[in-house]
C-alpha cells in the first residue's frame, strides 16, 4: 500500500520544492482510506518546524475530507506547540491555513508555495469541495 511508506518517504521528498510538489501530488491522488493511513503516520510536530514540510501539512488540511481527523491529528498536534512556535512564520502559515482555507487565500504563502500545494489538484480524489472543508475547519478552530 502506497500510504504505508509515506512516513519513510516524506523526509526525502520534503527536502525541496519539487519534492513538496511530488508529495502533494501523491497525497492528492490517494483514495480516502490511504489518505487516512498516511495522515496517521506523519510526524506533525517535526514537520511544523520545517520550512518546506509545514507546507505539506497545509496541503493535507486543505485536501483531507475527514475534518475530524484533521482536527485530531493536525490541529490538536499543532496546538501543543503554540507557546514555543507562535513567532515561527511556517507555524503561522499553517495556523492561518487551517483557520482560513483554502491555502491559496493565505497571505503568508507565495506563488511557488501555492503552485506546489496545488500540483495535480485537478486529479484530486477529494469528494468535499474546498469551501465546505474550509467552513468545517473554521468552525472547529
């Protein structure tokens, strides 16, 4: 199963913008079951501290249909770090993305970030539209 190896492959992929685009594309193409498996494996705390990896978390928050899993795995884990990371720009971008998705409306993201996060977006397996997901995440936050 592709999602089983996501945890091992992400550090290598998320070392560059091109790798970020590839990771986002892979996540976009995964079916709902594989996305859930993948999200449960990722080290959110570590990824929040990485200047590229945090962008993948933004992508996940903006594409995962299961907003309760997003709440439990991404938002809950990130809020544990709020005191230590509130001044970090990547953390701020992640938090804004979860409060005000979709990511392309995020004022802390530039065009290269936007392009990476939306690579192969037209082939997404997501069933939920972006506005519904955004509304649900906003209510949770």
